[in-house]
C-alpha cells in the first residue's frame, strides 16, 4: 500500500513510517514546510491540501498532526491551539479528500481516549458517548471534523489512542527520571484508571486497521487491561527496582499543572478495546508489568 502520514515527525509518526516500510508498504511523511512546487510530498494544514503527486495511487491517509496537549500549561490561548490544530486540520483535510480526483480508500484519523473524560470505574467501549470537559469536547469536535469523508467511499476510522508507553517520550518518558532516582509515587488518590498501550502494539494496531476493512468509526487503541494509577506506580517501581513512596497529592498536582492535572493526571478513564478484540487483534504486550519489562529492557520476573 501507499500510505501518506501527517504528523510523521511526532512520537507516533516517527515510529510508524519506518515500521510500515519494514512491512513492505510505501509510507510517506507529508511535510508542512515544503512548497507546492517542490518535489517533497506536502500538505497544508490550513487548507488540508495535499500535493497531487502524493495522492496519486495512495491507498490510505493517516492523520496524526496536532499540538502536544501536555508540553505547556493550559492557558486560554494554548487550549485554543490544541483545539484548532486538530479540528481545523482534520476538517480541511477531509474536505480536500472529498474533492480530490484521486481519493484514497482509507482515512485513519487520530483521536484520544480523552473523548470519554472522567468516568470513574465504568468500563468504556466505543459505544459510550463523550464525557464532559475540555478534552471530551475537543475529541468530539475532532472526530466530527472527518464527517465530510463519511459520505464518500473512503473508509474512516477514528482511532481513540490511550496513554502510549515508550521510553522515548510521552508520559512514560517523563516518568522515568523521577522513578529512577526514587522520587516517583502515586498521583492523587491513585484510584484513577489509566488506559494504556505500548508503542509497539499501537503500530500493530495501525497495520491491523489497514487490512481489516470491517473496522470503521471509533476504535479504542488501548490494552485490554487498564490499571489504576496505584497499580501503574507499583509496577513501574518493581520493574525499575526503585521505591515509590513519595505521592503527589491532587492539590499539589493542580497547583503545578492547573486544569491539565484534572484531565490528564487525575481523571479516571477505564477504556476497553472491544472493537479490536472482536476483530481478532492480538496484543503483544497486554499486561502492564510484562509491557514495561519489555520496553525498558528489564529481565522477566523470576
């Protein structure tokens, strides 16, 4: 397949391009900086336009682009940037694909389990409605922005991605140093659920979706075994062989991170990959400690 990828330099995209190439596909990262007259495949997030040469013969477009939600405090301006970088680019891209003379067969649009918001210990599958708050609102608008394509023959998948575990960045990348020096601990009460997936399994999810045409609409990309923050903390401490005795109270987290703390650190979102399970997807690393030992290159527990 010929696959075009926006956001190809991000945490997921930079791993996805070589992964798909290794599987025998032609994976092309679309540049936002190249001019329309250059030979570099490009797209314009302000208009959604993709260079015609790139679209020719393309089977799939994977849309990953969007401002990082966790790298800056959520001011009003930052929240608007998070929203528009996802919603507007998806809408413009969808409209451009509808009008394109060479339409791809598939459009996979990244979304997030932030769609569900704070839901306690409720087990959430793809049929549940959006939650309440900033992230659920953004995710709902983000997914709705791909609706123009749904009136064409293009198959659309909105991939609701959980916490991606990789030592190279994201949540785990930020946790490693404090945990390694023994100052990691439970966040808030520790009872909030964390729905996670290893980067390796996420890459396999993309490949599975490419070849499983029955998968459409929202798809939860998470491990089948979400854990509480307390369970995650203890598992990471055990794998690193470090103590985890210094908790961060919820009030401290809110003072340090503001509104972001409520949505990303303290909210409980217990998500299940029902559609993936029903489509016979096999996780390489379904359980947390096994996953952490594998990606951190630590020996198996004896």
